[in-house]
């Protein structure tokens, strides 16, 4: 892989030592295959989205060093661009679910090596109202669990914080009515959680969907009717 110009977006709010170590593990590898590498840190919540929304059309590839939330913001940022760059994900978050779906190594140095030596593929992108998503969209228990995550626990324990939040949330989960229109067929149901899945990973755990693919133009719908 060889590109003329690339942008690398990373979390600028991390500690100085962490940033130096993180960038030091990926920049030398990426720069070997790129003529010009621009590095931009995010400082505020929507920086990644804004950077990508106004991306220079001379950028051939966008490297996202972050978690699934940062990837989500970047994908929505480039969605309206006439010329969209290739996207390479460097897993720097808590779960990094979509990078797992792509088979990207979870070690940053190995991930950078894989990106510069790998091949470019096209993947499905799903849309919900005016927002796009790569991995999944969900309502019910999944969103309540995310909202109930203790940030201190997340900083200390990483992905384990999602499980502790789920334990706190599951006992209070209330069923809600759902009405689905799938391929012209309507279905009414009741659920405590509804997932529309493109990828197969949630919280680093692989959901067993043997026919699922991120390149088949289809999404899988999972309905959880009870927490029991």
C-alpha cells in the first residue's frame, strides 16, 4: 500500500506519556508508506466529526486511532464528502469492535503493519435517519447499559466496565413494543433489546451469526424478548 497524503486523527486528551508511546508505535510504520502524513489530535467531543466533515480532498487515506465511538464520528464526518478517502482503523479504544470484525490486530504496532501491507476492501455502511453506522444500532438494554457505565470503572477496568454496567441494568430492563418492516413484511413484537447488526462484535464478544457479513449488503436483526 502506498499513498501520497494521509491524515491521522487521535485522542489528544490522553496523557503525554501515553500519547508519545502510542504515536511512537504507529507513526514510523505509517510514514514508510506515505509521502505526507498529517497528525491531528482531538480536544473536544465533536472534533473528529468536524475534522472529517471538512477534509481536504487531497487526503488519500484517513487513519483513525481510537475506539468505536471515534470511528463512528469519522465515518459520519466523511459521509457527505464528494471524494471519500480510504479509512484505516488503529484500535485505540476500550473494545475496538469493528476493527476486530475486520481482523485487524489489537496490538497497535501490528495493526499499523497490517494496514500498510494489507489490501483495501469495501464494506457495508448502514444508515439510521441521518446518521451512519458500521457495527450495530440498538435500543433498549444495550443503550441503557452504555448510559450506565461508570467512567471511573471504564478508566480502571476497560471492557469489564461494560459487564458491570450490564449487571446493574438488567434487573430494571422493561419490555417495549417494536414494529418492524423487513423486506416488505411487517412484524410486531415485544423486546427488552433490539439490535440491527452489520458487524458481529459487541463489547469484544462475538455474536454467533454464521451467515453475517459486512460485505453482503444485508443487516441482521436480533430481538431479545426477556432478560431471564
